[in-house]
C-alpha cells in the first residue's frame, strides 16, 4: 500500500504540472533483428515512473515490408485478439487496428537499421495487472513477445 500511495502522489503531481511536479521518465531499449526475435523477454518498469519511453531498434538489415518490427503493449489477455486484428489492419496502419482501445502503446513498424520510440504515461497501467509486449507484424507475435511488469 505504501508503494501505491507514493505512486498516486507522483501521478497527481505530474498531472497538475505545477511547480512541484516531478515526473520521472523511465527509458527502456529493446532490439529486434532479422532473426525475428526481440533481445528481451521481459521489461520491468518501477512504480515511481510517471512515463515510459520505449525505444525500438531494428538491428537487422531486411526492409520493413519483409521483416518489419514494432512494439505493442497490451494486457496479456488482449495480446492474441489485438495481434489478429493488427494483421488485418495492414502495413499502412503499422499493423495496429486504428483506435484500438486495448492497445496501451505502440510504435510504428521499422525495418533494418531504423529506430523508433513511443512515450506513454504509467497512469495507463495498473499495478498487479499482467501485461505483455509483442510485435504485431503478421506472423511475428507468437515468437516476438515478452512480459511487461509494472510496479
Ligand atoms: Cu516483428
């Protein structure tokens, strides 16, 4: 309970944007290569982070249309349906269904040598909830996935 109340205080300060606001942006880096794998199986974000900045680097050389990768965050329970919808959403939508409320954060699809990032507030997350990250490029999510822990 102590951790939760500290987090709530920080979140309030961040939202108020006042002179005493102390937002803490926590940076996470992850790579994905031509071998269709992320270089991390788990990402953990501490409860005192007010925002998360995820940077995805495609460490391979293949073009985005052939071996594109993105980084998508959902509740673990939403992973498969979101990935399935993403397949149909098409490359132009970064393989994420437009306006999908189950998607907490996502990056665009990148190809070899490219880097992209996304920043989102941890107010979208709940401590104790089971989250997963994955790549929604068609055919990738069953391998390119990992656990996302908050708190
Ligand atoms: Cu991928």
